C-alpha cells in the first residue's frame, strides 16, 4: 500500500513538472473604468506618485508597506521604491502626460531576483468623462515554476487593478 502511494505521489509530481515546463511564463492583465472627470484632473492623481496612496490598493493589502519617493515624483524619470511584508520593489515613469497617461517600468524584488514588469495607465474619452485603463505585463522567467505562478497570480492581479481603479 505504501509503495502504491509513493508511486502515485511521484507520478503526480512528474505531471506537475511536465505541465509546468509547457505553461507560458508571460502574463498580462488590464482593467478599465469610466471616471466622471476630465483627463487633466485624472492625471493629477495618476501622474503624481505622492498621490498614489489616495487611490492605490497596496496599503490595504499590506499595512507594513513603506514607500520612498525619489527626488522627482512626476514626469518622466519620477521614481519610488517600497518595502513591505508582501515584497519589495521600485518603479520609474517612462511616460507621463495628461493626454496619453503614464507608463512605468517596475521591478518586483525578491532577494537577489528582480522580476521586471511594464505598466501603464491610459486615458481615453468616455461618455461622461475619462476611461482609465490600467495594465501590466511581464514574464516570470523561471523554468517550471514561472508558468504555475502566472496561473495562480492572474486572479490576484485582476483584483488589485480593479481595486485601484
């Protein structure tokens, strides 16, 4: 009986590894919301890193989060970093305009490992204001484990984007 259980566990483990080897490691998620405000007013909150605590969901998820702003907090090159129980990271604006929105490069830092992501918030006209779309994409470039992480984190990403919007 013990021998059969051991074989079953080994087969299950082999299947998990085999499936994980073929799962995609790239991920992408985005959410949109219509806001009753013009682009310039939306950009006052989105394009200024010091205002992100007013709308971002991160501190609700991790109260230990400590954010440090760079010398520039708006415009291309604006930067912030964070540490917390849920992880560390940093981001830098690569685009920032009231017409187009923002784009930023983000690094999730896990010890020595740095996982990059490209993120954006775009603005488009909507019936009663502005449609804001928030998205991110990246790659968990880790053999076998990366694909499983993408599968498991997708619902969490959608929730964070929706809460922030």
